[in-house]
């Protein structure tokens, strides 16, 4: 497939510092130039709010509690004048100037700042209102501060975060709510269900819009149309909704169970690769002074350092619409606001939140007067989309070159959601409309409840200008065929099991002795700490005396493939790679699909070309150089096949992050990569690392399988979490919903549940030297012969650390002449043992042996074979 903005990869390299931004490397600058507005020497101005006085001066509030008044200078090189107006406030993340009086939204108060003696400094801080809660949690931000024609302010309150760090709480009113503050200072709660609502804005009709940020119950960054009484999906704030409290007098909303409340949908879902920390949004009311995008929203994006553009329309009486890339390389944009002259002023901050440099200060985008060739607007049609271009097109785009990706999200308590149920749609035709500025793209299979990301092939205008941004993402909540039917893009799905630790569910393939899980394939691999050779930077030094965790290293390329003995399918995986200077290596998922790693920022993380595939460069670079460890976090989706074996979905990298930099999203391989070590295509295979040139090392490999829908309903619950009814036990107790054994020679066996063939599944956590033996078909209270053993010194203990919950499944199936037991850890088959004879029939038994320690068992279920 064609990635939406991969053709612009050089721009991303520029923003990361690999290439200086110049007119030659930044085609966006021909249309919208970035002008820096340097602050006073030594001051760090982390912008939280922006607005303008009647004379054009800028009022700026900061995260550090200051308010600056800025007199912008004309021209690209002229210095603006900064004057400190106030300090000592608490993190002003919203600001509005009303009749030339500054109003600042602090964490716990909306304040009016007055200069009574006229000396240019604030001498009085008046409380407009403070009628909301503040517990002191570090993440209880207050964002704002648009004002409507009736004089009402609008603000939104961030939820508190707890353990895990991203789980939302609303322990004081009105965390997770949108509030209106009347001219009299009265607070009126409007709507709830938001998480980290960084931006609010009004359109010309005074409809209120809000930008939120990905996290628990928020699959990607949305733009909501805020309507009174609506719930937008994050449950924590329901604690302060009267009807919910009347139905649930027992306590707070669950962290992990979806609430029984109707959700309002996002008007726009912004792709994760485009926005990972969305700032505020502002409507273009400049009457053409900022170019051809009047009455559209411009959206600040902090992590990726860019500005996006959003365009809305109504379908079935409700807003939905499209988002577009607009301007890259602007730094960590948190706030955007239009000046009276029609320039887009950008306020930056990144402290504690990440982002692209510059991470503070002011800049402005100025339209040069040259109209870019862009997709100006997108409108849903009954059979596709109507596109309005900014300039007449020279010719129609090639139908076969238009890429249309459809996807949706999971709505659950996990942090965000990958793009789910993705498929490519066929374009039936493309035609001009009334003029060459109008294109109709016919797509016969559009559905509600989906996001459509369309990428056009290379196009030029009649005047020869190249299409600047060939991609948009349109959120379809309703179709024109059925405008009365709303389908959510964020789908309610079975919730993952709650976790005590974020890394539960992973298997660690390089803990202790890794040899049971790796096949080096030859003597050219060593396993020990490694570092760059200071005398020869084209080589790596390996030895037990070096610092750091051990790694697999090959120093004489080309190496034999280093393969895992375990096979994987769809997984979330993590690993670190180090290259010597000039080196080249690659990871092959399933032994077939390559991710190339070269000592070159432009090629580190590329998908290499192969027969019929031109390859894909990374969207941006996060490479920090030879001799450094590079940490990857990757979501790999295995290819899918129908029952006849026909491939219905290719292998893809749903997401590739290097450190915190997104390299790929939804990057697909049309087939196996050149040099694949596994023949054909399949749903699983080994994880492979090999060195193609020079020296390279890999360490810390871990993965978590991405499984299909659970079949829990077909299992019988063996333990209710409350009592030992139906069990024969010794030395086992019930604590907090778990069976607990402390010390050796404890046992427990099901009295009523009996099986010969079938499956048992449970969650277990062990500590110390205690070992747990598990037997199926046990006939004696003391125990049967163990099928498998679990604990620190066992095979399972090498894959799963102590004090971490692990799902165990043991399957027993009949074979010719006997039976086979298979052990799965976190849904990963890790060992099989075959036996002769007839499988015994009896209960499921557990017994501890060895030294001191503790074993905890939860959620025990069994399913006898029919």
C-alpha cells in the first residue's frame, strides 16, 4: 500500500534534526513560512494560552505560571518585544482577553488579572470562579478558554491519573467534564466523558468543539462536537452525573468494565500517526488572509510538531468530517490562535509531555500569497466522496493509484487502540465534476462506523503545481443512504483482563539462559554484553566484563540467521538493536517479512524492496547513531487466510515506534521479503535477526501475542473466587479472589470437575523458589503425574518474571497410540509432550514443592473434550 505521507519522509527527517530545514527541503514553506518570535534571553516560555488585545498585542500564559505581553515585530528577522505582566500563577492552560482585560484559567480557578495603577504589571488577581474540585493530582489540568457572543467562557477539566499511570480517576468534581462559566461567574457542567481535553473552540454557529487525547477508553485523538448532557466515552467522570450515581450508589465507575451509558461519537478521529498529543483547535475566520481554507479548523499537534487541518459537515443533522496534514516542522505546538492580521500564532510546550524541538516559545505561520495545490474539502456522497481542490487539476488521477484504507477502533480500558478490522476498498471510478477543481471518487462499499483514509497518487494542477498533501482521513458515523443510523467508529469489544503491571502478557525470550529459545544457526553468534569498539567503530566488542545486559552479537557479516525456537503470529513485540558504523541488519517477522536496520537515518527502519515491491522508507527518523541501543516497540499483524488457504489480508506493521518516534503505521508487505528464511506465507513463524554487513547486536526481545476473540463461554468455571467449595485442599487458602499456597507440599484438586481430554486455563503468579506442578486427570487427592511444572527454575520461569501474572493453558488431545499435552503461556505454545497409552480420567490437581515462596491462582476454568 501507499502510506499517506511517506512521500514526505524528508520533511520528517528535517523536523528531527537530521536535515536542516531550508527552502529546498521544505516545500510547505513556499506557501506557509514559519517565522520565529524569540523570547527574552534566559526565559523559557512554555505556552499554555494565547489571545490578542484590540491593538494586536499578544497575551501569553505559561505552564510556569507567568503571563507575558508580546508586541510582535514585522518581518522575519525583527525581534518581538516581551513584557512580563504577571507571575506566580498555577499553570495557566487557558487565556482569553475580554475588553483588553486578561483572564487566565489556572488549575483551580478562573482569574481576572488587573493592572489598577497602570504600570504594565498585574497588581490584582480576582477570582471569577473556582467551583470545581482539585485534589492535587499531578494531571488535573484545566484547559480553555473560548468565549461565546453571550459572554460565556468554556473550559474542560483533565481527569487525574493513577496506577497504572494512565488510568483515569475523577475523585473530585468535575474532572473529565466540559464546563460553562456564565458572565456572572456561575459554573454549569455541560457534558462528561472526556480524558485529556486540551483544546476547545467555537465555530461560526457557536457550536462547541473539543480536542481530546488518546488513552484509556479513547482509542485515538478525537475532535468532539460537545452537546449538553452527552457522554463522550471516558467513564471516570460519570461519578458526578446524577443519573449514573442513582443507578450505581455502590461506588465509582469501573476502570475496566464499560459503563451502561450511551456514548456520543467523535466528529473526527485523527490517525495516531498524525497526532499523538493534540493541542487546541482554532477556526479560520481570516476571510482569506490565511489562504483558501476559510471556516476550517487548524489543530495544534505537540508530539509530532505539526499543525493539522480539519473540515466538518453535517450528515443526518450531526457533524462528521475530514482531517488533513497541513504544516510540519513547527515544534511542539500546544496552542494556535489567529492574529488580527490573519497569521497563525503557535505556542509551544513539551516539558513532561514529549514533543519535537523547539519545545517552547512562540512562532507564527504566514501565508505567502501562493495558493498550494491541495484537497481543499471533502464531502461524503452516496457512492463515495466529492473532493474540492484548491486549483484546477491537469488530469484525473489514476484509479488504480488511489489507495483507500477503511478501519475502526476498539473501545476499551487499554491505552489507545490500533487501527482494527482494516481493509482496502476498491475505487470504481474517478471523474471531474462541474469543474476541474471537483473530483468524484466512486467507492461502492462505504459503511458507517468507519474511518476512511484516502491517498491520491501524484497529481499536478493545470499550472504545474504538485499536490502537496495527497491524503485525508474522513470519519463516517452516518452515511447518506442511512443518515438516521449512527454507528460508532470506536467499537465496544470484550475487555482485556485487568493488569497489575503494564507488561503483563509478555514473554521474555532473553532472560537468564536464552539458549532454549534461540537457534543461532552457527558459531558466528555470541551471547554477552556488547559495546562499540572504541579503536574500530566499524566493529563491536563482546565480553563478560562489559556493562549492560547480554545481547546476541554477530561481528562477521553476513551472519547465519538467529532464529527463535518459538513461533509467533500477530504480536506486540519489543527489542533493542545496536549497529556498528556502516553496519546493516534486519529483523524478519515470521522469518518472512523484513524490517531493515542500516547505519543511515533514512534507512533505519525501512521495509526493503523485493520482487514487485518498491519498499517503504520510515515516516521519520529516530536513529541516534552507531554504538547506541535503539529500542523498538512494534505491533505486527500476521497475514490472514480463508478456510481454503487464500490470503485475505497481507502481513503488516500496524505500528512501529523507535523510542517514542512513530516510524510506520499500517505498512504492508505484499508478499515475503527477499531472503526470507521461511518458504511461502503462513500465519506464524520464527522471529529472525541477521546481520547483512558489518557487526550488529540484539537484546531484550519480548513479545505478547495478539489473540482473537476469547472462547471463555465454553469453559466451566472451577473456582468462584470466594470459597473452596468443590475442592480438596491442604495448605491452600482464599485471598482476594485467588487460591493461595505459601510453602511446599500444599495441594488442591477439583472434586466435581473430571476430565480425560480437554483443556484447563488459569492465571498464576509465583515468587521465591516454590514450584507448582499441574496434573490433569488426577485420581488421587495428593496428586497425579504432573503434566507441567511452573516456577522460577522451570521453563516458564525463564519466560515470565516472578510476581507477574501469567495465563496458563494446558491442552490434552488424543494422538495415535496415546495423547499429547501442550503448555501455552500467555497464549504462546512453548512445550509439548507425548505419551503412550490411555489418558487418565480425573480431576485437575495442583501441588507445590521446593523452597520458600508463594503461588497465587485466579480465574480457573476447564473444558472437557466432547
